[in-house]
C-alpha cells in the first residue's frame, strides 16, 4: 500500500469526544476533520462499531479516516454503547437501542458547527451492517452509505445459520463478542469511573450464543434489522463491496438486484477485509473510490461516480488448492446491470455419477450417500480472514465420503458469475437430515479446488419460518443455493459436484447419521455462465493507498495455527485454530494489549452426538499504572435432542481475580 503524506486539507484530530444520548449515556468518538472546517463546514462520515477505537481498531482507523478527512470530510469513529470508552452495556448485536443511538449520533454530527448538515455512514462487517440498517430507518441528513462485507439477511446469510443449519462460526463469533463486550474502558480517557463502568459490563453480559441458539428458525428476532424484509426502506445511494473468499459474498448482488436507489457493487477475490487491504490480492485503490462516492453524493460534485457498470468483479482464474493465496490471478469484469444480460443459466443433469448437458439421454440412477463426520475437516472457515490460512484445501479427501458427479473434460474455457444451485429429489432414513453441495474445479492431475458450496437442512426445504421433519423414505424436491462466485474453468478441467450429509466442523451435524438417497432423474446443477463476448475494462482502479498508520511495537510475537489431528486409537479428531496477536504496544498512548483466541472443534468416529466446540479468549491491557485481563470460555456440546452451553467469565486486576461467573444452560434442538 502507498502511504500518502500530502493531503488536500490539513487535518486536526480529537481523540475523545463525548456524544450524549437521550438516556444520559455518553458515547465516545474520535474525530478527524479539516482545520478549515472551523470556518467552512464539511460533510461528516460515521463509522460505528464495537471494536475499541483507542487501541484494537486504531491502526486501521488511522489509515482511512485521516485520508478521508484530508480530502474534505469530518470522519467520526464511534464506539458502540458498552464498548471501548463509551458508557453503558452491550448485550447483543443490532438491537433497537444500538440503531436509535446511531440516529442520535448522526443528528449530533449534523448539528456541529464544523458539519454542513450532510452525513454518510461507512464500515466493514459490523460497521457495514450498522450503516445499511440505519439507512433503512431514513434518518434526516443521511445522504449515502459505503459498506463492505455485510448481509441484508441476518438469518439466512450471516455467520449463524446457513440453509437452516447451524454454523460453527455462530459459536466463534459469540466467543469474540463475549470477550470484546467485557473489556474495560481506558482510565486515561474516562478517569476514575473506569472500574465502575467495567463492572457494569461484566455484570450485564451473558454468552450471546445462548440467544442465537434460542432462535433456530427464522422469526421476529432475525427479521429485525434484516433489510431484505423491506428493500424499499433504503432511500440513499449505496456503494457495496465484498470478496469471493468472504462468507458475505452474496449480499452485494442481492442489493444490486433489489434496491431502487443509485447503487454500485464491487466484489474482489478478498477475504473479510476492506478492498484497499484486500487479501488474497490484488488490493485496489478503494479509498479513492470512496472519496469519489462521497464527493458526488455528499458534496454534489459531478465526477461520474454514478456512471459506468453497476457491478465490477474479479473473475478468478483456476488455481491449485491451497489454504491461503497471496494473490488470485484473474481480471476485472464489468456488468452493466444485475441480473446481468451477459449471464445465462446453464443446467447440467445428474446421470450415473456424471454431469451431462441437460437433455442428454444417459440413464439416471438412485444413488445413496452417508457421510462420515470427517467430511469437512478441510472446509476452512465460513468467513475467511486469511490469518491463519483458513481457505478450503484439496477436496479429494472430502470427496471420499461424498457422492460425486463429474463432467467430461471441458472442450473450451467456461466462466461462471453468480450463484450456482443444485435442484435434486432426495429421500432420507431420518426425520432430520442435511445435504451439502460443493462445486469444485478439477485439474487434469486430479487436484480439486473448491469453487463454492451450499448447505440445506432438509427440514427447511420449504422455508425457515416453520421447518418440518422428513418422513423417512418419502421423496422431496430440494434446492441447494451455493455461494456466489466468479470463476474460470479452463479447457481440459472437469466440473465436480460433491454431495455429503455432513460438513463438520464448518456446519454442526444432524442428530444422527443419515442415509440419503439421491434420485437423479430430475437432478441438475445450474451454473450462471457468463458470455465470452462481454467487454470489460481491464484496469479500472488505482493502486491501494491510505495515510501512514499509527505506530505500534510488537512486544511479544504473534502465533497462528490451523491444525487438524486424528487419533486412530480412540478415533477422535480435532481442529485447533489459534489467532494470537501477541502483545502489541500502541506507542502513542503507552498501552500494551494482548489478544489471544483459541477455537477447538472435536468429535469421535461417527458419533453424531460427540461434536464439541470451544472458544476461549484472553484480552489483556497494561501500562505502568494499570493491568487488567479478561478471560472467557464458551463450550457447546449436544446430544440428539439438546444443545449444552457451558461458559465462564473471569476478570483480573493486577493478576487478582475481581469477577467470576459461570453459565450452564440447555437449549432444545429445533429440527436441527
């Protein structure tokens, strides 16, 4: 990334500004704005997240908020209520209170003498969720949003559930927020009240996974703040981006298809990161695009930001399987609208373990599959962060426990862009069953790279509002929607569809092993094939740039691990994921911060009641006169009828435990 030192405007920064809420709670903000805004007001841009502006998100914040401020905006980074240096407590995600607070913040910004009354919101992940959800509330003065790695559907397309099946990232994200929501404010900012504020947080929290497990079907809890319930509520322009390696690869195209406002979409090869920091590369000059968007919609500059293709995306070339890539080879492609006139649905029929052109007279068969729990050990993460390496590995071992259909070697290059789907008729020997569909690119040497995948809990075959058990032996029509993707299949490669009945630990398995029969006669894989004649701009973006980040010192080394182990004595298998930042000193404030997360997923043989997930976090904040630590642990286990959650929270001050609490809760399985 190119670090920019000379900006059009000199910038002033205020580290801690308090914003009052109607109930007396004060939120903490960091503000970057042009010096000239003292006399010449400018639009304000809000990023609103729970990830601690003073330390844990400060390096990233310094790279883009200072950049935008130097281009003529008041950029404001606010800690959500109950996080960082803001007062109050945070007990769940995307609550009504959170969104009402955001509206109050926007009104406060619009009323400041340095703001001209126009506002925008931006963010990645939680910040993008917040911006989209607040936009649907239509607060006065909110003129545009910029969002990355987000969803419009909190139930069906977030890290909780996929196709009605429980994702292990439901536990992982709950563990993350169990830790973040219990960290203290900094006494250097809030003064002697820090301990009182901290203990208020500790007393109010409970493991969020309990709430999420108590809503296993699509209900009012998930419909709240899901913009897909009413796309027409969004009335401001939207610049939306994501990455094909991210779990949030689907929402950009849904917004393009269903919003009725000026909108642009951008999808690169990236994991869960901003496009100017994108990994796998290539990263792009995203902040330049963001400034153009703000200039057009917040300042009225006629700069062409609203012109050009509706969607730009990275068409990924074929690569060997790997858990991590520095760069994904490919090219940028343009779509004038979405759905695209350049993409057509092309079905391939399932015939005797082959994928053949629709209408082929090859004989259909009834085939069975009952997958072992080991299928899924190389699935990677639902949402890749590219650290540690967390992408899916060679699919050949996974395919050993799957029902595989494969095409003949392709005679010519094939490009797909969009969301593939599998339409299939199935029967099962259990009332609760799942089917997982994986699409792979198979090279001539046999290596298989997963291109996309989808999951369907078959009790949700007719929707997730009211799932219904299967009648063993009865045939059902089912459609499995795979994640969106842009991918090239070269000549000589094969297309492979793999169907399995488990995918642990990415997806929590059903209560018992299931024998699934696939009735091929009406089965097909539908691919979104892009025209080879489409015209594209090969180089639409500048190089990535941002301002010089805040300096930090690595005091103790980081650690990253992704280890799969199997014990052939007791047939146990285990996945360990370690993400340890080490101890990092934030030089400007003299604060040492340690952050270590360890996820562990275990199971035994093919005992479908043996899966266990554990998320353990340690967060430590230390300077000469202050030393605090939070340790959290959440364990999820099950039997055939019940989920069991055991969690602990311990807080320490100068190595003396000052708070401790334990939870032991049960949640019934609901067609899951």
